[in-house]
């Protein structure tokens, strides 16, 4: 019985060594099997397609994909990439030389110039018309990121604020999406749609 017990122990140690050796040799293949490497490729495809379609004005830097290779957990790696993209979005600056220098006279209307003058903190009476004019001028996209916008979900950013002597001339107004409006007006960022969308891509790929 003592001999059989010792034999069992030796045999168990031998098989454990073989198992650990197998895991060590094939750890990369096992990792891919456990985490599903193909889902990472799917994530990248969905991410780049979303960014190109939604934010055509922004040339995102994808160096983070290579840099994040040291992260072994694909799920964590995806979030690292998503957060990096959000950081790039937040850091985007508008080139002042791209500001509109004029507005076609055909989209002006009677009383346009008069209502450009600020009246305390009240918006111009023709505010809705001004928003439509901005959409027409900038082809219904956010001036900062290129995201499609409508009169219902657009915000208006003043290049030169009222406190700086700015007025409601169309040349001083930019149509922007809600995310860009928060960033341009330096508002407290509790929520950004882009982050929510990117996290959804992580969760579904």
C-alpha cells in the first residue's frame, strides 16, 4: 500500500508538470481560445467604421492599438482604446482660420441685421430661422467634428461671446453637436455621447 501511494504521488507530480509545461508552451493559443481573439478584430472594424461615419472631420490617431498590446485581457484593452479615442475627441481644437468669413446673402432675411444686436440675455426673435440658416450654410453637420445634426438636436456656439462684445451675426455662430457644445463652452462634462457609443461597441464585440 505504501508503494502504491508513493507511486500515485509521483505519477500526479509528473502529470502536473506536463500540464504546466503544456500551458506554458501554448499559453498564447490558450489565451486566444479563452478570450476570443476574433472579437478584437471585430471591435476594431466596428470602431473605425463608427468613427469614420460619425466624425468625418476628425483624423483619429490609432497608435493606441499597438501600444495597448501589453494588456493581456482583450476586454480591458478595448476600453483602453475607447478611452484614448474619447481623450482625442476632447482635445480637438478648431483652427480659427476655418471660421466662416461670411454668409451668402441669399440666406439673409428682412430684419436679419436688426436682430443681430443682443438684447440682454434674450435670444433673437428669429432664432429658429438663424439655426436653419446655419444648418444650410454648414450642410447639417457639426462645425467641430462633422457629426450630422438637425435643428432639433443642434447647439449654437458663439465664436465671440456676448461678454466679449459678440453679436448674433451668422459669421459669429457655429452649429455644433451637444458633445462639442459642452467642450467648446468649457462646461462640466458629466456625460458625452461619444463615450457611451464607444463603450457600447466594446460591450457588443
